C-alpha cells in the first residue's frame, strides 16, 4: 500500500490524490486501507517520515581522529549518501520538494525541524572546520543555510525538474562538494 501511495502522490500530487486513487491502484478494499491508516494524511506522513529518517541517517558526523579519512572525503561521502537516498527515492523526493512545503502548519513544523537539524549539523561541521583552520572565517549560521539551499536546488533541478539534464550522481556530488570547498575552504 505504501509503494502504491508513493506512486499516486508522485503522479497526482498530495491535494489531487485521493484515498480512492490509492485503493484502486493497490487493488484493495477501502476497509483494508482504514485498518492501517486513519486518512490520506497518515499514509502521506508515514512516507515522508521514512524519507526524512533515511536522510538523517545518511549524514554522519565528520571525524577528526587519527586514521580517519580526510574531512573533505567524509564530506564527499555525506553528500554522496544524501544524493543516493534522494535518487533512489525520486518519487518521494518530488513529493518532499513539491508537495510537502506549505501543506499545513503541523507538517511545516516537522519539515522545519528536520531542516533545522540539518543546518545545525552543517554549521557544527563548519565551526569545527574553522577551529581546524580548514574553513575560512565566516558566519557559519549563514554559510550552513547557503550549503543546504544550494544542495536543495541542485537536487530539485537534477531529480525533480530535469533542469540539469542527465547528470551522473558522482558528477553532482563532485560539483556540489567542489563548489562548497572553493567558497568555504582555504
């Protein structure tokens, strides 16, 4: 049911999709739907919660201990894993970037908390980079938002809008990391 709902929401959008669309595509009875979900919003929330959890797990803290890969390689790994999750879940990525924004105050709060968490993690990495002398002096609060905003736009254009044409995941990762390195690192 979740797989079918992903497809229905991706094709029709949240507002245009109905429970009837989901149950017809899944080939189930209406009662079966209601055994698992109280309404359309509940199945939508479950789908996007899973994507947000996958994204959260894909970003790991940069380690500076002896023997750890370089911070730049670790950053490249984080960006690669984020793109991988989003690329492998294009239907949910489309829903997240097109349908979920402005859905309602409750969801906006959930999405805002997710982005705030990401920004705090990026900012923490920038602050650490400044302490290590790798990141130029900057307002890490602003820079973290620039990084996140840039990544969101690249993801949107590459995976949702098709504005970048066919570009390999590796090429996207390298370009995003290289852009941020030149703008932030000495």
